[in-house]
C-alpha cells in the first residue's frame, strides 16, 4: 500500500495530526514507531530538534525518505530507518526520546505489548508516549463492521497480517496492565473508531 497510502488516508490524518503536534517543544527528540510513509512524521519534523521514523516495511521507508529528500531542507534533523519496533535492535545507541509516537501500529502487530515495551525503553524519564489507534472492536456501521470481521478472519487464516479488534477499553487495559499512567485519553467515533491516548511512566515513590 506504500504508494497509495497518503492519498487514501490524508483526510483522516488531517484531523489526527494536531493531537501530536500541539504539545511539542523545539528542544524535543521524537521517535515514531511504525511511521509508514510519514503522514504524522512530516508535520512533526520541523517542530522538533531531532526526529527518527522507524518502520519494518522498506517500501514505506522509501516513500518517507523520498519526501524528506524532496524537502531539501538542511535545517531539518530527521531520518527514517527500517527496523522491527517490537525488538530491541532500536536500543543499540541507548538514545532516549521526549516523545514516542505510535499511530495505527498496535492493532496490526503480533505483540502490541512488545512494541509498548520498546517504546518504554526509548523514553526519557519525563517523556511520554502518544498513541492513536483504530479500535475495530467498537461499534461501527454494518459495512465497516463486516469489512473489519473479514480482515480479522483473513488474518486468522494467515491470508493477511495480524488484525486486533480492540475496544477502547482493551487499549486502556493493555497500558494499565503494563503500569503506564494515562495522561490524556480521547475516543473518536468515526467510520473506524479510534482512540488517542498519552502515557507516561508511573511516578516512582
Ligand atoms: C497502518 S500503517 C500506519 C503507518 C503510520 N503510522 C501512519 O499512521 O500513517 C502501520 C505501519 O506499521 C508498520 N509496522 C508493522 N509492524 C511493524 C513492526 N513490527 N515494526 C515497525 N513497523 C511495523 C507497517 O509497515 C506500516 O507502515
């Protein structure tokens, strides 16, 4: 989908993006796991000191790199790399980030928990994790519900990648079970309902 991704999701992302850009400070180092073609990355990049985008799919990273190249802006400090966000390969440099962004990755990875564990390892002590994810387990119009069930069935038979049908409550339970603190939570009822949630580590007593 790499080549058609932006065209297909551009309008939806125009409404999501402010959730990620509004709390940024120029001093920040930001990493996005599962950045895809960079729909959220590119509005973030000019606002921060350093940006790293990570995706497992070489085609998605190629699209993101092409967009970066077209900008030809030496003031931007950004790079896109191919890596599995559920593995510790990311932590080789031991670099920590003020914000870790996860947009629409948790519902399609084998282990959402492993990706959250990596996000945790990448986080500075006062940093936060910003998540937006489709929740296919919420109530949807019949057409989209059927589409989602079909995708879920195909994933079970190995015909396509994983598709979790999370409810809003499932996502909340997942992060609370991992002992994250929820700083902000907004749920959106759209064609495919989605949740925005901001997490930090629990304060140590
Ligand atoms: C639905 S797309 C979302 C892309 C982007 N975050 C956005 O919202 O436009 C999910 C992305 O997660 C990537 N992905 C899936 N599993 C991954 C993994 N284990 N590590 C890194 N990226 C992964 C896919 O290649 C894909 O680009």
